[in-house]
C-alpha cells in the first residue's frame, strides 16, 4: 500500500460548495479504487494525502499531474505503508480559505512575506506532518466517541 502527499497551486479559486462537490466526486471514485485520504484547501493551494493500493494511488496521482486545475505540483511524501491513516475516509475535505481579522486586515503571514502566501509550498515535507496530525486528531476523536465534533470540523466526508 502507498501513502502519497502532494501540494499544488490552484489555477482557479473554489468556493466552499464547489470544493465540497469536488470532494464528493473524488470520494465516490476513490471508494471504487479502495483509496482513502484527505484534501486541504486554503484558497490558493491544495494539500492532499492519498493512500491505498500502489497502482491505484499512482493512477490517481498521474491524473492529478495532468489536471488543468493544478499547477506547480510538488510530491511532498511517498512511502510504502501497512496501515491507513484515513481509514474510512475515501476523501475528506477541509476548506480553510485565507482569513481576515475582524478589522478586515489580512493575517500577518500573508502581508509580510509573499512566500507565505503559499504556506504548504514553503513547508515542503513538513506539510505532510499537517495531514498526519489531522489523521491523529481524527483517530482520537473517533476513539473518544466524538464523531459529531469531527463532522463539524471536516467540511465534507462522503464515505
């Protein structure tokens, strides 16, 4: 089984409803391929973990590389694994666009340094840790019987 994490830059901005639909379609396709994972979107970049049979994950990643909705695709992490981090999540999505402070001022990272307008790109392989932490939170909430809290955090999870 293969676990793969990549980041890419969006070629067009998605609103929440379009992102949710994207995750729903990916979930249906991934279910049939026995692939699980999570897609994060910050309004500029995607950060995604895919895990499942090596041939299936490789097929999906090859399609992403050719997908015109992505540019500057970076393979952040890939490793053969024995267990899934996102068991039961054929494609969970977390959409967190750039936030404004109540005053209307952008968060400091996006004002001070243009490189931080693409935080996942700048983080490189450490970006994978963000997804792995999401998986850890998922597991802890499930063990604690707090699926409702989990559903309130994740925008979409069509399993």
